[in-house]
C-alpha cells in the first residue's frame, strides 16, 4: 500500500485475535501524500474537503474552514498557523485560514478574498502579511478592489510589513481596512470587534 498508493502512513492498530485463531483489524489509518493524489484518481472519492477548499486549491491556495468567525489570510503556512494560535490565545475563534504562499499579485489576493467572502460565518478578516518577496502594495490594491466591487462587506484588520509597506499603508489609509503596526495589535483589534 505504501509503495503502490504512495502512502505516508499505513497503520493497523490494534489487532484482535479471534477464538478460531484468525486476526481482525480493529482500527486502521492511512495517510496518502497530498502531492501524489493526482496519480491515484481512484482515491479522490475518499478525500474530505469542501467545495470551497477545492476551489481554493485550484487557485493555488491552502484553505481550511473552521468553526469561528475570523478569517485569517497570510503568506506562508507557518505565519498563518502561528497567527491562528495567537488569535485563539487572545480569545478569538478562527473561521478559516488561507495561505496564499508567495504567489501574490493583485489578482491572486483578490481571488483569495473572493474565496473567503463565500464563507457565511465570517465576521472579520485578519491579514497578516510579511512582504519579503511579496509586494505589499499589490495586497493593498486587492483589498481596495474587493471593497470597491462590494466583494467583501466585513471589516479587514491588517498587519502589513515588508516590501513597499509604506506605499501599501498610504493606499489603505482612509479605506475601510484597519491597519496596525504589529500582529498583536491587529489581533487585539479584530478579537475586540467580533466579540462585542
């Protein structure tokens, strides 16, 4: 199974021995390498992701829907997951997290906001962005476009740092987006707003 289906894990545990000496698996767990599933279309039927998560995947994003009301968007899985932990520690509940990775253009960020806008239980969007490679002004333009086109109606709380961050701040100044210098301040702002 591991070699044939490219499983990262195939585990049977525990096994029971019946009265006649035969063995029966009481539990089993199989994890298939996500990057290999395309070679094993017969396994797709076992995939448990929502239509929205599929849409995000087709757009090149990693999206996980959760039960809370704050959507977290960022560039890099580590940054997004640590932001999720910080939101939880501050008393907030994440409703989704979306990692757009390093492929940020105005169009891709707009698409990310489009995906998030389809999640009905989201009351606010938290953007935590470090622009090492990503030009933060492109993200700012996407946020402005999303508001101008009535794509999003919920408030955006953003910590934007890195390449062209001053330009991004100027662009968003006076918009409906709430800008913060640190992620801690942005998290405090969004948690306070959604917990009113």
